[in-house]
């Protein structure tokens, strides 16, 4: 079993712990020391990495990545490719949740499941949502509940609301889906969340709130995303978050990509915090490898781009350097809060017994220096040292 020691770093767990030595055995953090005994390191034949002067934070948790590819708006030419291991770990992402996009017709949750398992074998942690935009949702076993209960990787179900590509579910449709996911979560010990793609249509979050109104279903059962798509939706997110719900903003949604009316993710987080949403109820995800279609007023496709996982890291840096959030707050937004919401119990914190998912950052610039996932080094001195299966095979 491999033993790794990161010594001398300033640790944010996300709360600041001061200078600590982190001892990793296998895939887990064994202990944190003020000064780990050199005799112990020698006895364990540990690999020692000196990170004195650097910052150590938990690995990022990206809860919305199209790991098996997505897209298709505009035809087969616009199907996006699967995510690669290198894309993820080079951005500090050590845990990922995959899902389908618009296309629940020619793509299947089975594809997402097998891609999640590939990423796990390549060395990071991966889960998924069953379902897609449509009702009735495509599943693996024939039902949402069975997928969540019986398949280890499935932590919830995806649907879509207030979007012209959705099935425009009724409030009753939503209530049934949320109830099914909740019971499945209870039976399996999982989160059983309903991860909701939010579109630009005027109802916004209202159908979700109406679906749980008058029930005992907690608002945390819902996980709406793309809430920085427009300012009206972001304003609704304030009330949703202040009521105890989790609100997710998308780092690939930006006016820079031609999305008129959208709000840059780091700016959206700053706004939510300023308006009183607790930072532990705010998350960011990348929408990595999803298509980014831009439609005109008549619903015609006028532009298509691809979302990039790297934007999660970029917006994390901007949270601290441009928006003035503390490092602890920024770590909660990109790691701890998502891990808590999805009940990813080994993730989002640096503590004994937690998974050894660590990102080492240069003080000041926050440049990524090392990335460790499940106890193995993937980025070393700023360079990628482990790649996924078949990466680079077809390069000429």
C-alpha cells in the first residue's frame, strides 16, 4: 500500500487549520500532524512531498459534467465528445457527477454509468444522475427508484424545468418524481436529489416550489442548476437559498460566450452571498462537455459552443482574487457544499478518514501545483503525470 506525506502546507479543510503535515495511506488520509515524525515516514517508506509555502485544499467536486458527451442541438455534427481524465484532474477536479443532456433519445444513462466506472478505474471518484430532460425519464433498470437504490453510482435523477427543450412537466409530475427520488434516497442511504436543469422561461423556480408546497419534502431534495442563466432566475435563487435550498451556478455560463443576460459565475456567487444566502448553500459546477447553444427569440439555434471543466477552476480563482471571498468560502463553493448536499461522505474536507483528494495551490496566484486523487499524484509541479486510457493514442 502506497504511503504519501504532504508536509509543510497551509491547510484549508475548508476551515483554516494552519500549517499541517498530511499523512496518506492508500486512498485515505490517515492523520494530520503539526510535525510528522521522520522516523514514522522512514518506517512507512513514505514518499514525501514538501509543500511548504503552498496552500492545500480538498479536491474539487464538480456535480454537473457530461462525462459521456452531450449536445446534438443542430444535428449529429454537434454531438460533444466524452470528458477525459486529464481535463478533470488538471483543473483540480477529483470527484465528478455525470449526467445526460438534451439528448435522452440516442444517448442512454447506461453510457454515463460505464463512463463513470471508467473514470473510477482511472483513479478519480465518479457518480451520476439517472434520467434526462424528458418525462418519462430514461433509466437503467426501468425505474428511477431502482436505479438509485440498486446502482452504487446513481445518487439522484435529472430533469428539466422552464426550458423550451424540456417536457414541461406539470406540478403533479414533478411532485411524483421528487417523491420517488426521496424514498429511493431513504432506502439506499443516498441523497436522492432531483437535479434540475433550469431554462430561461419565465416561471423559473416557481414549479419546483409549488411541487413541494404542502408536503413534508425538504427543499434540500432539489438541486436546481444554471441559476446564473439570467438575472431574474438569480434573484429567485436568493429566496430559494435563504429558504434552505442549495443553489448551483454554472461556470460555463457567461456573457463572454454570447449568453445574453447571463451572469458570470463568480459574480453570481458574490451576489448571492451579499443578498444573504449562506455560503454553505451555494455551489458551482462546470457543465463540462455539455453543449452551449444560443437560440434567437424564435427558438432557432444561432451558435453552439462546448462547456469546459476548466472553467470551475478559473471561477474558483476569480472568487478569491476578483470577488474578494475568503479561501474558506471559495473552497466550500467548489467542494464542501456539493459533497455535503450529495452525501459524498469521504469528500469535501481534509481530515483523518476522509478520501485523500487534495489540491496544492501556489500562494497568491492560486496556480495548481499538485493534484492528488484517492492517494495518487496526478499533477506534479504543475505538470500532468497521469493520463486516462487511450489519451493521446490518436495524436499525430
